[in-house]
C-alpha cells in the first residue's frame, strides 16, 4: 500500500501532471470564482514553465549534471556479474521481444549485453518484480529479450522480487555477496542507485546507459521548438530529484541532493 501511494503521489508531482494541475486550478478559479487574478497567474505560470521544460536547452541543461556523474564504463577490471536494473516493461507474446522493454529498459539491456560480451564467463543479472496485472516480472522480461539476442539462458540470473531500487540492492547482496559487479542503469538513475547499493554494503562499478542530455550538434529548429522528447528529459530530472529527497528522508543518504 505504501509503495503504491508513493508511486501515485510521486507521479502527480512530476512536471507534466503537476503543471496541468496548476493550469487546471487556474481555469477553475477564472471560471468559477472571484479570484480572477490568481487564476490567470496560475495559468500563465503553468504554461510558461511547461514551455520552458519542453525546450532542449532548458531540459538538457537540467539533466546533464545528473547524467555526467559517471562516464560510460570502458574499464578493464574483470567482473563475475553484470547487474541490469529493471525499468518500464510489459509483455505481449505477439510483439517482437525487444518491444516489451519500454523507455529506459532497452538501452539498459543493450549496455548490459555489451558489457557481458566484454567479460567472458560473467553472469548477466536482471532485477525487478512483476507489475500487478502482469504474470511476467520485469527481470524475466529482460531475460527473455536477452535470450532472443543470443545470451544463453544458463548465463542469466533473474531476481524477480524487488519492487524498487532499494530492494534491488538487497536482493543483489543476497544473491552474489561481495563479488565484484558492474551496475547498469540509466545515467540519470545511476547516482541514486549507487547510494542504495553502497548503503547495502556493496561496491558496485558504475556503468551508465541511456544517456539522454544532448551536447552534440542538433538542427537549429530542434533546439527552439517545444517537443515531448525534451519534456521527457525534464521529467527524468523531476523523477530523480523526488527520488533523492525520498532517499534522504529514509536515511539512505546524508542530504537531499547527494550523488
């Protein structure tokens, strides 16, 4: 119940739903109250912030400092395990296997397989519980896609119980103890994940995937036209900021913005 409540309230505080609530409040005040000026202020504020967060320079300017904490893993230290954290997924047998990994999950899996290929003999570990209405777990979905891409099932371990990053850290600790491992997750999520894993007494090697903040050249119009792509980047900033605050409140980090 607490997990569901956390996800629901946290979802409402992300940029798009929060700003829609602010704009909606403004509309209600304009149409159904005497607070015309307050209503117009809410609408103007919500629209302006939504516009700014939908622009590439703003969105990626906010996201880049989070993603830049750890560089792409190009080290040569041998590892026995590569842990790929779960993300968005579904499972539909009629789809191509990789289509079942939504948003951040497929880039994480791709990076996990790349690192597995660079570490012969290592095991590939997928984590994540099943969604309430899905009989296939996040971990199992990742394993099936990896298998479809040529990873033998004998080289895959699934941890099907953890529902969030903190539980994933505990599950990995139980599964492999103090063995060295690469921790693969989205670049924006990795700083928070590292805190959870270190707090669990583990020593993960950070291996970011799914970097989104763009510094390389873009067409000029892509930088000045609002897009849901850039709004999604702003959403990641909001999600990770809320996650760090929750992490701090639970006592897993020393301060809200700790990375």
